[in-house]
C-alpha cells in the first residue's frame, strides 16, 4: 500500500509530506495506482520548483517508493495552492483505490 503522510501546521498550511510503499494493484510496470500517484506528486513538485520561490528539501528512494518534501517557509500562496491541488488529486485516487493508497493527515 502507498501511504502519504501530509503535515499541516496550525495555520492550515502544508509544511511537508512523504509518500512510501507500493500500491500492489498490478505487477510492476502495469500498476495504474502507483503510476497515477507518482505522476500527481512529481508533477506537483516540478510545478512548485518552477513556478514559485520555494526551495524544498527533497529526498527519495525509488526502490522503496519513498519520497519526502519539506519546506522551511510554508507562506508561499502559489505553493500552497499547488499542494492543495496535489492533495485533491491524491484523494481522488484514494476514493477509487482506497485499498492501495491511504492519505494520513498530521
């Protein structure tokens, strides 16, 4: 199962998230849940890097399916909008394939 931990501060802003695990929906190379979640996360992070002044700390390990995103300053409105869009997209995947992906808010 893919687990996405989303850390939200007291002001309701996303400060970090991490994604780990494998969906196990289908064999490697045919797993639409994994592909969808990865596309949403990587697309959102690429948009943040290219469209904002944010300088996130990113860590990843392809073998384990681990990806981590942390920002020092969560004040950038455009970044927050992009992160909210990412979360909505991941929720949509979770609604269809909840046995393979789980979002957890902290």
